[in-house]
């Protein structure tokens, strides 16, 4: 995004009133137009597959934003007190949890599976790692009421398509199993809570020595079950057969294979079964999506559960869902600047019907407001003449 620039030097000892807070920035022409194009292309792709858009508010009660999904972190939210209700409010840091509230309340009676999409800005209290931006564009889709293989494959394929129509190339998808350690600790390799947490941490760090030291030696093969999908899934199967009586991961491995087959050659596929970064509330399946030439991940998705209170007088709400969130700011900023469009200068007293006809054909117009206005100074490529648009010399 375009970085803010001070317009006048600040008074000594006083903050510059024209500077924006750290991590926030203006997006100016033509980048703003590119952001709108990307958003429109992605939302249209989702609509074509039957996803209906929703528009949740920018600010909600903190309790509502934090209660819908396990793992949502309050410390990522910008919070303040509502002067009307005197309750804690929060600026959304993730629109997915807002969709959870919508489907549990206002759309609780709509038949499932329910397909919804959304697009809007989210704000975090600080940037993430090497990414200093606190405000991001989030575009996503959710399938509420289904978390099976078909739903997972649809989510992956739709995320790929949305990025592709927006201009991304060389798309790759990395699969993961967010609840892998919990599944093994419960069924095949019992561990107490403290050891389970330590094993998760060292698997996240990819530290073989530390993993052995905390009692997770049996999980060492998982550090090597990563990489291109076919090779990595074979290593995961070998791990499953070697240390687990009966194959506790059998159904998950079969599901991953089926999802990969449905995705086919739509994207390069990789697997990192223990990856948990960014998967705060996903359940058995997760994925991260990347594209060539763009920094970092462009989005994440997977299966999860929507929890919390439903409508007044009804029991607590709990249902499965599958979806994804894309953060296309790197795509917007990396795309080549749009080719200069044809803009017709409309002199004072111009033929309004002729100007309307040009706009219907795809031209842009800029009308003169005073006799001093000039086509070239206003960035116009043509002038409306008696016989139509004439190129600016």
C-alpha cells in the first residue's frame, strides 16, 4: 500500500497531524482501483459458485467476536469501551467469526449447507512477524453445515479460482492436519497435557533435538513427512503403520488423498501435517495457499466448528463448517499498474447524450467544470469533438 507522506513539517515537539498510525496506510490511485478490481473478481467468482455475500459490521461486542470459535485470540483485537452501552467493543480482526455469529442467529433456520462470502477490511493490534501492516483486506467464503471431503475440496478449488481470476499465477497449496497431535495423544500415543503442549511446540519449531528431550521421540518421523504431496503422504502413511496400532490416522490420510485427487492439477500440492501457524480454530483439515512472486501466504482455510449461543431461548449452537480467508494485499501491490484507460475530456456545454453513449461503450469521461480546465492537465487521452473522441496532442 502507498505509504503516508507528511505534507508539512511538524511543529517542534508536536506530532505531525498528517501522519497515520504505524501499520496503517492510504491506498492511492491506481492501486485503489486495482484493489477494487481484485475484490470484485474474487467475489464474483464466489457468487458464480452459489455463495451469497454478507456484510457484517466493522465493530462488535468483544464477547461476541471472541466466543464463536475456539482459539480466537483477544490480544489481536483493537478494543475500546462503547460510550452508549459501556460494554467492551472490538474492531474485527477476522471476519470468519462474524459469519459464525450470523449463521447461528440471523440465519439459524436457513437450510444447510449454507454458502456465504464476504469482503472487507480487518484490523489487528499489531503486525505479524515481518509483515508490519495492521489493516488488511480479507475476502473469504464459508460452507456452514459441512466439513467432509467434498466441502474441503470445494473450498480449496474455490480459493484457487478466486486468486487465479484476480491475477495470481503459479498457485500452490500446502495441506495440514491441525489436530494431529491431539488425535495421536488421545488414541495411539497417550500423553499428559503438559507433554502434548511441549510436543506441539517443538514440532512447530521443527527442532528434532528438543522434540526428543520433551518426550516426543516417537513423533520425529513427522518432521520429515513434509514436501511434495505424493512423497509426504507416503511418509505419513509409513509413520502411521510403524508406531500406531491399527492406523489412527488412516481416515485422515484417506481424506487427504481424496481431496488431492479432486484438486488435481489446479495447483501444486504439498503437505506439512504438523503445521499450525494461522490455524487457531481449524479442526481436522487445513490448508495454506501461495502464489509465485508474492511474499508470504495469501490465505488459509480448512474445517472448523461454530460454537456459542444461538437465538434467545435456544440451546447453545454448535455446527461444523469449512471455508477459507484470502488476504490479497500482496497481489494488489505486486500487480503491474493498470494500462492507462481511455478518458475523454468533456468541454463545457458538451453533448450529454454523446457522452453517455461513450460511457456505455466503456470509455471514461471527465467533464470540464470551468473554462480553465484542460484535457491534458486532467489526465485525459481524448477530447469529445463534433465527430466523437479525438486524441489529445
